[in-house]
């Protein structure tokens, strides 16, 4: 009997007794219980009555569910005695340790459970969660064993399992990762789940070290029944732990499907070999995905290949070794191993940026030649310097893979010339079963001979139906393009072709050859041709048009001919070809910078008028000397395309003027089926008449739902803006509108007209309005605000009014409008360089009281004289925006002092859900006592992971720095921090306070610290770096200490600090003018030499008294950094 599936998005409907006897339920209450204090209780009670329930999908994401609610939920589910399959999503709630305990306690007796998926991502739990969850699973698995059922577990412990556990259960708050302790518990639990056959374990970005990785391997080793394993350990620090992990996997002899992600884990060559050794014992493996990108396995790839060679049952393999410096030895060994996997049918191999050279390519080609059962192959060898010999070896190997039906070959930037391309073509010519081919040869040295030979080879692949050929940035001329297309002309079964010849030298003869070759591909339905910057003139365009005249089955055509010289005659020839393409539905035509003029664009319009089935058209005619006559001809054709639904038309930097815009209006007014329109008319000398007429035309497109209109740098004035607004007001179905009217002499009347029109677009949900550098004042703000206030369905609003004449009354009216838009989720306002003052910002701030659904708010009030009083009111408004997750305040040059900063801080303390915060307060008057409550406010924003604070050009001294530091010290979850304190007075105490605060931010991975000209002494620097040394997770550091006085002691301390930051990959340090001297430079170098993972280093050391010998000694130290790729050192 087929069971009925029931789907609920409403709690009350689910609670109806008629549904509580069902066996299969899907309940989606995402964000539905946020304001329902008893909703979770009702849900739990209802579930408890579903005693027949067998399959349940329950989505409770983002509902503010706490520990009591989770416990009740567990209790309710505990009554579902027949439950077999449960998928429970509790992502982004308020779940802590007690919640997990209660939930697991409720589920503990559900012995019928076969399939369980739990998602607890983005809650406030940490490694203890892993212990409790696994304890629960152990209990469950014992009972499942007795019932001889399949156990299916998905454990999500990704990245940010954060712990803010109260009641004395666990007081460790410094780590935001599951870490070693959590993994240890996890391993212990897994070791008890001996009947596991299917496991997905996501431990990405959790600070797991080598020992715990080995422990994880030991735990998995006990799961001897495992058949399917997905293990994500990306961005940890397992290093040598890969050996133990491999050893453990080797004991999972029943594994058939394995996905192992070890990207970015500092794994070396020996460990990679050990991993390979472990895999040798997994002889039942059929499907393997192994991601080792961005490690340092080097020649260990050879050992890995040796291990894979013993997995003789493999049929599907994906191997990612990008950025591993495997070299020729590693690549050859890998090829040798793959050659033994004779059952492989599907292979994806990513080896870009590995320096394998011609010898490595030879080994790979030889190995691939032995995989004769391959039907699908993806091989990426970009940036490997394989040259002609390497390409020849690959071609030879591919020629033996005669069963290939799908091939993707990426060998960009490899110094391949004619010889290599010829050999590749020869090899591909033997793959007669190919139906789908993607070949990327960009940025090589292929000339005419190579291109012709490549075409000759492809011509033998007569079964090809889909071909993508990328050969841009080579040296292919006229003969090469003709020879290539001659071969393609023999691929008569082609239905989809993409050919990219950008920036070669094919000229007219080559373009004509392309056209004549493609004439024979009469089955083409989709054609994409890129020939930008190829010196093609009108004759070449005529040749290309011959292809279009014969390919009458085309439904999709993309033609990029920009930056050539086709002129009016060439455009007319293309138009002649388009006339025959009567089946075209989708057309993209880029003819920018081609001197086609009025005659050419008129002919183009005539041709397009014959394509009456067109639904989607993208036409770029920028910079083509087009005026009103050309546009009139174009629109005469467009008006016949009555089936057009989506149109993108770029006429930027033409000279269409008012008459041209009026003609455009005539054409668009006939395209009544348009739903999506992008129109770029920037820099076109359009005045009030043209803008008004265009508005009239748009008013007839009543089905428009998405409109982007760019009128930047024209002269439409008030009358034009009014006419435009009037037309927009008739587009009542608009939901998305972007309007660019930068620098158009629009004043109050124009703004009122726009506002009036927008007020009629009541279905708008997304609005972006650019009105910078116009003449809008108080009255204009009233009209604009009045219109916006009627758009009550707006969820996203971006408003740029910077550099107008808006004063306090204008801001008052805008604020009143915003107060009506209570559904706003994302709001961006730019009022830079107006005159809104204190009262203006008070009004804007008051509107925030009504926008309490905001999750993202960015406001730019630069240079508006808002002072302390205005800033306090802004803080008061923010206090009502408790749902904010992203906040950006740009307030430079506003005469803000300590009092204003204090008021802002008070409001900030209510924004506890913030994850990203941007504060720009440079060039104000924040003085000696950077408010203490700023620190306490920051402390409440404990979800912050990304924080930018710019207080440069204030008057903050050591006490202010201390107060600031106390706040930063509370942000222990921070991952990305930017602090700009240049031109202040940190001194010893201030620098020390900053150091102490940084010492608490142990999860930092990205840090930018600017202390330019802060009077920092050697002792201050020592204290600063002492704290910085605790940030051991740093991967990117930018430090500016230019013009201080850190001396040799400070430089030495910096070196010691860097030696502790073993995960550092990128360092930019400006230490100019600091009296470091030779000894300081030497000690700095010694510290840097211990940064074994550093890849990019930039040091500015001018004006430091470092002698030539001192410079040499420093550079010698840097040679010890083996992974260093980019080094920039400036001594003078």
C-alpha cells in the first residue's frame, strides 16, 4: 500500500488530530516559531501523539529554540515508538549543551531508528557536543545491533561549534572549534559503532592536529563493516596524522565508496605515501574521491600512485592534487600507479600548478594509455610547463583510450607549440567514440601548423556532438584558423560548439575560413564563437555570415566580435546571415568597438526583425559611433520581435541624443512581452525629451518584472526625471528595479516625479537608486520619500544620494518614508557630503525603530556634521535592530567625540546577533578616553567573526587604547580583524593593551593592524608582539608600524612572535623608520625562517640603519623558508 506523504508549513494545521495517525510527515517551520513562545511546546506535544510515525523530516532552522524547547522536542520524539527515519534540522538556534543532552535523552530509546540526520550547525555548542552525541549513538547502535538493522549516521560538526556553556558545566570559552578533545570523544564513540555501514563525518575547519587524526584513524579501524565513508577534514592541521589516518582506513577492508577531503592540512611526502599504503588494503574500493589540494606532498604522489595501483577494482576515481609541487617524479609515479587500475571507467585528475614538466607528462600519458576501459576522463594540467614533448606524450596516451566518450582536457599555460598541438590532434583523432570534448589550450604558443593539425585530428572524431575548444592567447593566424575550421567541418554531427580564439591573429582570411568550415555543420543548434581582438574586418565578417546562413537549425547563438574592425558593411553581412536564422530563440551579440555606425546598426535591426522567435536577446553596441538614425533603424527591427521576454541593450558612449531615445521608446513599446530589461544609455547626450519619451515607452511594457536602467552622465534634468517616473509608475508588476541617474542635473521637481512613479510600483521588493551628484534638496527628498513610503513590500533597498543638497528637513522626510518600509531586510543608504546635521540623523535613526526586521544595514554619513548628539541618536536607533547580522557605519569627518562614541556603543550592545561589523570613524574627535562602554558593548557581540574598526586621525592615547583593548579581548570568536589606529598615541601602555587583547583572539586567521605614527617604543612593541604570538591560527597578517621607534628589541620580539605563528602563509609588514639596525634585522629573519608555511612575504625596511651585510644576513635566513613563492624586501 502506497503511504501518503504530508507536507506542513503551518504548525496549527499539523496539530489537527486527523494528521497525527500518519506514517510519513514533512514539517518545515523554518523561521515560523521565532515569535511564538509556546510553539515549540505545542510541536513537541503534537509529535508525542504521532505513535504511528515512521518517517519524519523536521526543519526548525532559525527559530530561537533554547535548551527547554530542545528537551521537550526530544521528549515528544521519544513517544514516536515506530520511528525509523528521522531528519532533524536545528541549525541557527540557541542550542547549548543542555539542549543536546535533553534531545539525545529523549531519543535514546528509539531502537527502530535506521536512518538519522542531525544538523546542529551554528549553535553554541563545542567539543562536549561530540561526546554527548556519540554517547547517544553508542547506546543506539547497541540496540540496532540486536535488531540487525543498517545504521546510517550523518554527523555535522562543521567549523563553528561554539561553546558558551553556563551553569559551570564547561567554562572553556577560548576555542570555537571542536578541537582535539572533541575528536577524541568522537573517535571513542565511533569505535563502538561496529555495525556502521554508512558514515558521513564533516569536521572541516576544526583545529584538529596530527595525534587526533591518528586517533580518528584508530576509531575508524574498528568500523570493519563500513562500506560507504565520507570524511571532510579540510583546513585542519593533521600533518603527520595522515599516516595514522591511512593506517586506520586500511583496516576498513569492506570499503566500497570513499570520499576523503584533506585540503589544506600541511601533509608532506612521507605521509602521502603512507596514506597510499593504507589504501592498498582497501581492495574492494570501487569509488574513490581524494582531495589533497594545497598540501606539500611532493614526490609522495608517487607513493600515493603506488597504493592506488593496488586498488584494482576501482571504477571511479577523483584525485585533486592542485598546488602540491609533485614534480616529474611524483607525476610519473602517479601515472605508473594509475596504469594498473585497468578497470577504471571514470577518472578526474586535477594536477594544475605542480611543475610536472615534460617527464611527468610522459609518465602520466603512459599510465593513461593503459586505462583502456576509460569512458569518461577529466584531466587538468594547467601551469605545468609540459611543453611540446609533454603534450605529445599525452596525445599518444589518449590515442590508446579508444573507449573514451567524454573527455575534458585542461592544459592552459604550458608552453605548447605546433608540435605538441599536432600530436594532441593525432591522438584525439584515434578516439573515434568521443561524443563530448572540452579542450582548453589557452595561453600557449600554438601557431598555424598546430591549429591545422588539431583540426585535422578533430575531423576524425565524427561522433562528436558537443565540443568546447578554448585556444585564446596563442599565435594562430589566417592559415591556422582556416585549417582548424576545415577539420571541424567534418564533424557533421555537432549540435553544440563553443570556439574561443580571442586575441589571436586570424584576420579576414581566417574568419572567412572559419565561416566556410562551419557551413558544413548543419546540425548545430547551439553555437558560441569568441573572436575578440583578431583584426577582423568587413570581409571576415562576410565569411562568418556564410555560416549563419547555412546553420538554419540554430536556436542559441553567442557571437563575440568586440574590438575588431568590421565596420558598417561587416555588420550588414552579419545581419544578412541572421535573417536566415529564423529558429533563433536566444541571441548574444557583442559588437562593441567596431565602427559599425548608423548604417551598420540599422542593417542589424533589419536582420533581427526576421528573428521573430527570439525570446532572449543580449546586444552590446558600445562605442560604435551610433546616433539617432542608427537607433531608429535598430528599433524598427526590435519592434517586430514581439516574443522577446528578456532584453539587454548596451549603447553606452554613443550619441543617440533625445531623438534616439525617443526612437528607442517606439521600439520598446511594441515589446509588450518583456519581463526582463537591462538598458545602458550612459554618456549619450540624452535630455529631458528623450528621457520622457523613453519613460513613455517603458510604461507600455506592463509585464516588466526586472528593470535595470543606466542614465549616468546625461542631462535629463527635472522634466526628464518626471517623465521617466511617470512611465515607471505604469510598470506595476516590477519587483526588481535598478535606476542609475548619476550626475543628471536632477533637482527637487525631478526627484518628486521619480518618487511619485515609484510610489505606484507597490510590488517592488528590490530597489537600487543611484542619484549621486544631482541637485536634490528638501522638497525633492519629500517627494522621493513619499514614493518610497508606499513601497511597503520592499525587502532590499539601496539608496545613493551622496553629494546633493539634502538638509535636516530632507533627512526628516526620508526617515519618515523608511519607517513605512517595515519589511526591509537589507538597507544601504549613502548620504555622504550633504547637510543633514544632528536633527537629520535623529530622524533617520528614529525610522530604524520601525525597521526591526533588518538583518543588513550600511549607512554612509561622511562629512555631515552630525556631532555627538547625532551619533547618540544613531546608537539609539540601532538598539531596536536586534536582528542585525551585518552592520556598517561610515562616519568620518563628523566632529564625533567621546560622548557620541559612548552613545553609539550603547546601541551596539543590543545587536547581539552581529557576525560582521564595520566601523569607520576616522578624522573625528575621539580623545583620551575611548569610551569604556565600547568595550562592554563589543563583549556582547560574541557572534562576531569579522570586525573592522577605523579610528585613524583621532586623539586616542594609551588609556583609550586600553579601553579599546578590553573590548577586543572579549571577541574570542573573531576570525577576521582589521584595526586602523594610525595618527594616534598608543605609546607603551596602549601597545601593551592591544597585545593583551589580541592574545585572547586565538581564532584569528586574518589580521590587519595599522599603527602608523603612534609613538610605540621598544618595550611597547615587545608587549604588543608578546600578545600577537598567542594568535597561533593566523594565516594572513598585515602590520603597519611605519614611523615608530620599536628598535632592535621590538624587531627581535616580532621575529620571536612570528616563530610561534606556524600557520602563517601571507605576511606584509611595514617597519620603515624604526631604528631596527643589523641585529634587529637578523633576529627578525631568524623568526621568519621558522614560518615553515609562509608562501608570500613583503617587508618594508627602509630607513632602519641596516647595513649591506645586515641585509644579506636577513635574506640568507629567508632562504630557509622552503614554501616561499613570493618575496618582496625593500631596504631603500
